[in-house]
């Protein structure tokens, strides 16, 4: 399996390219998952997008098939963003179309802010710029905070008990929910607890106007995390931005409405970057 070594951590990635082999200078898509997830959350997107673009998926540090961080490693938005830059540098990829879901989308916003010359477009699935104030209490499950809940329950059980904030509870099957929780359980509880503790302090709102590339927001109209009002505000604040809403869907549109989101992404990319259109 392919890995990039960053600070003694092995970061897993794969590249899927089903485009015509005679084409050169192909635009590359990089996909980044959210909190404690893995690249497997993009499984249904790959057949749709890789026919037109080479697609790079990564498992973030401590997630999926990547190795576990050292105990003294402190996760931060900037640390995850640096990891992304180092992966692209190692693979000699200078510019990308970035697709991220939830926290992965916030990483994309930060990467675009810090390295605007490297991002051709930004596609954000259920990505908040700031978490709703009541979410920390929901994640805490009646204990001190969400970190304590993760440490006491373990990542898999914590995920199952809060699954409605990750996947639309009505659209996701029981098999999908348990698969999702198992994927999250690859992340060690101590690292997950540190990571989730970052969330209340994140607020990207002041920097939205700095995003200069074409941007697409994909959201479920019933999401309690990327709320409809917040997504409308983000659309108004980002200079070149489109909003695609699935009104009857909650969070996790990249999984529970994967084909619709992938097709909307493909239309967006073809509109703005005609070179790769068929």
C-alpha cells in the first residue's frame, strides 16, 4: 500500500485515474475526510469522478490505514493542513481541486487561505465555518465534555450514540451506521478526544471573504451541523460560491446522498474547468 512518511507517521493514500491515458496535464482532485473518518467515505464518488479526473484520497494522521500518532502529538487545524501540504509536495502535486467533508472541508478552507495558489476549486460537503453552540453538549452525552465521552465509551460506541450528527438517521441503514462507526474506531480514543476538543474554538467566518477560487457548498437542508442559515451566509461571504442543497437530507450527504453530490461536483467542475469535460 502507498504511504507518505511525515514526522515518523505513515500517511496512507491512493490515486485512482480512469481518464484517457493519452491526456496530459490532468487536473487532480484531492479528497479529505472529516473527524476520525477515513478515505473510504468517498467510495461511491470514485467511479463518477475518476473517469474525468485523477482522484487522490488520503487517510489523515491517526485515521483509517494511516499509523497512529505519538502520544505527545497535538492535533490542530494547522497541523492537519501542514500534513496535506507535505503529502502533495511529496507526490509532486502543485495544484488541486479540493473536496472535503465536515472537518475535512475546514482543512480545505484553511489550506486555500494559506496556499491560495495551490487550489483551483473548493468543494465542501456539510462543512461548517463554526459549530453550533449547542453541539458540544450533544457530543458530551451528559458527561463533562465530548472528550470524556470518547475516553469512557471508546470511539466506536461514541460514534453510534451520536450517529445522527454524522449521518442522516433516517436515510442511513443500520449496516451503514455500524460500518461508519467501525471506520471511525481506527482512530485511537486519546487522539480522537484531543481532536474533538478543538471543535468548539474553531471559527473560520472572518476568513471566508479571502477564498478566491470557485467554491461549491454541498449540504443537507436538515443538517444540525452545517445549518441552512450558515451555508447561506457562507455562500454570500465567499466571492465565487455556489450552494447545492438536498432539502430532505441531514448530515453526511457525502455518504447518504453520494451519487447526487458527486454528480453535482462533476457539473460544477465541468462548468468552471471545461478542459476536462467530455
